[in-house]
C-alpha cells in the first residue's frame, strides 16, 4: 500500500514538475514579424543626407597670404633678382660691384626692382682704370654706379617702350627709345639684349654697355683727363657738365694738353683769363649728344663756343679739324657722350697773346 502511494506521489510530483518547466519557457515563444505599411507611389522618399568624413579647414585668401608675407603661388617658383645675378656667370662683375657697395642684400627684399644689368663684356669695354676708380670708393662712386642701374619699379617691356625716360634709384634720368630694328636703347646707345629675366620681386634686362654717370662725374674718375678736368674746373664749367644737357665733349687727353707750351698750359689750368679759357674749352663742347656712327657722317658740327668742328673720315679713322683724331675712349654718359681726342680742336690763341 505504501509503495503504491509512494509511486503515485512520485508520478504526481513528476507531472507537476513537468508542467512547471513548460510554464517557465521550456518551449520558445514565436514573435511574428511586422509587415511594413505600403508607401504610396505618389509620395517621394527623401534621400539620405551623407555625413562628411572630414570637415575641410578654411584656406587663406591671396590677399591675406600676401599680407602675411608669403609669396603668392603664381610667383613662388621664380628666383629673386639677387638669385638671378648669383646664378648667371655673365653678371659676376656687376654682382661683385653690388656686394662691394654693400647693396646686395637689398635685392632680396620685396622691391619691386627693375635692373639693367651689364654683362662682364660690357665692363671689359670700359677705359683702363675707370672701374678701379669706381671701386676705390665703395660707398660713394661705386654705390652711385650700381644704383644708376636700378629703378624702383617692376617695368615690363610693354611699360618701358611706352615711356620716354625713367629715373634710377640714384636719381639719374635714363632716356628710352627704340632704334630702326626695334632694339630698346638707353641713353641713346646702351642696347637691351635678349629676353628679360623674370623674378618674384622684379625684372632683369641685360644691357651691352655700362650705364655711367654724368660727364662731370666721369671726368673726375678718368685718369686720362686729369688736366682737362682741372682746366674745366678753373674756368667754372664743371657745374654745366652736371646738367641734363645733352652734351658731347671732345676731351683732349693729358698727353694732348701736355704738348702745349708750359706757360700756355699753366695759364689754361689756372684760368688766368677765365673768359678766354672758357671760350677755348667751349670749342670742344657740343650742345647735343653725338654717337660714333653718326659722328663720322656729321660733316660739320657747331660747338657751344664760336667755332665749328669739321669731321672727316680717313682710312677708317675719324679726324676733327685736321688737328685731332678720336682715341679708343668713347663713353656714353648720363647726359651725353665723351669722345677722347689726341689733340686740340682750336688753339688757345688769346691766352698765347697774353703770355
């Protein structure tokens, strides 16, 4: 009996235990999947807005960049005018002159600059001793020479050809004109050769001749004309040769003046008769700029004195009044031309009669 009751109780226990397990999740509940409502065909579906992966940083404007002192992209690959001089062996003499005058660092500044750069060959054409005379005074004469090749502006060729003159950093005036073949000439005879060289702070033009100061300043530096300079100074004519002119000076060399009788030469150098000395010297001065090619065909040239100069060409040499011949010194100055001559165009007769 006990065993039957026990078995019955056991089965009852197992039955309720099974019900308990089923009630607690023995069989997983199935959740139905919701069916989406159909979208009307006449209602547009908005596109999803893309999310940027990175917000770009703002960039500076060209004006702001320039204000910050950064070279704009359009010019940042160009050299400075100083670098152009350093990189081109043809300009080494001019570069050295800039350095000796202590002006080379300025060419790295923003500028702008226009440089007329003589080649080494142009410097080689200078009369003996002239460039050495410039270099003897680095902060004076040499600095003036260098600054006479610089214009504080960026002048493209179209701008240059539209002008008749420019003013240099030294204050000299450079005249501009084109010759018959279209070559740009400075001061009547200094030719611009080749294409301009562009820099981020300016422009470089190559020239075939050194741009020199005015006639008076040149005479003070030329060792071949010390006696003439002394005579012009004694006669009070040096200030006139600083003026804009233009002039052409036929300059007797020291050798030509030394050939005068000593007493006559001393009277001339000391301006014992200022009017006579002035008249004699003005017979060697012309009130226009004459260039070597045109001089040979000039025929007769009036002077600022009371005489004319008769020009002839014999065996390829230019003769003046049959008393003097051109030497190899021909210098285009800022206000004209100096022609060296080996004799006198007139004799200082008034002085001779007073002696």
